[in-house]
């Protein structure tokens, strides 16, 4: 959607194709997400910054990217200044669904399919594997060792992600409007999104956090990084319940 000037001089949204200011801003956050990995890889392997400092700082920045993306619908960006709180919340939910989905395809699936290559690359400081380095080295040793439980959890997450991805494709094909089935897929996915971290956390706690390397890395890479996955699925699920009950399935995004 783009802005045009009406006869009375007021700005309004037109029906011309194109990305909204919100979508453009989110693409900017996504680009920054990828670039920052290169920056921290350089700091660690060419500027001498210790791995613990570089990788932990990277995770903090990544979480900041997530939070920034979630905040975008609430900012006075062009085209959304007059949106209601309900409309902003709905847009934030869509942003969250993408935050939950994208790692399925760029982080988890490659780890599942190319585990040996990624592990070898992480151990030797390869740039293309630095996205996995903070977790494999110092974050959670289960990802470095290919723990069977983690493998199963990640395959479940990816499988559920396919249904969520299908729902989002249909959402945009239908003019940013969910079908009952599509929104149900998203809601079902959110149940899984919050269940898997519960198992992930529970098993590690039962094992006395033996896969964690240090308290700082535990809190940043194990707790802080996963907090959104323990909270936003609830927001999304109950948002979906209200939308389905009211058959209010269109979202301004």
C-alpha cells in the first residue's frame, strides 16, 4: 500500500501495489539481523574479542532485533498513524508469527539437514556458520552434540511451521485476511510453540543445567533468547480466539 494525496489535501492509503512503511521497516530490521552476524564474526576472529563476549553480545542484539520488530506496529510510521490499538496489536501478532517462522527455515532446518557441516564450520570459525556459533559454543551443548531430544523437538517445530507458513501465504493471497482454517493453523502452531520450550527448559532443568557453560551465557542464551517463545504464543492464541469468535479475520499490515 502507498500513500496518495486526496482532493482535500489529506493523505490516504491507496490500493496501488507495493510494500507498506511497516513492511519496509521490517525488511530493514531483517537486513540488520544478517549484517550484525558478520560484524560480530569479524570482532571475534579478526579483532580479538573473546568468544563469550562476542557471542553473548550478538544474542543480546538479536533479541533487540526481535523486540524492535514487535515495536514497529506501535510506532507512528507513515500509513499507520491513525490505526487503533487493536489494529496495532493485530499487526504485532503478524510480526510475531514471522519471528517464530523465519528461524524454522534459516536456522533450525539447516541445522537438522547439515548438522556435521555446521558443527565443523562453527569449530573452525567459518563465517557462514556464525549464526549457529552462539548456541553451539557456550549456549546449549545439546545443539553441538546433536542431542536426540533436541533433534526431535526441532523436527516437530519445523513440521508445525509448514502449516503456519501455509496459513501466512493464504493470508497474503486473500488480501491480508485469514480464513478460519488458516487462523486455526496459526493458533494450533502457537500451542506447539509454547509446549516445545516447556519441554526444552524442563529437561535441561531436570538435568541440572548440565549443558550450560556459564551463568551469564545461561541467562542470555538460554533464558532471555527464549522468553518471547514463552509469552507471545499466549498473546497470539487468545488474539486468534477473539478474532475467530467475531469472524474478524482481516488485518491491516
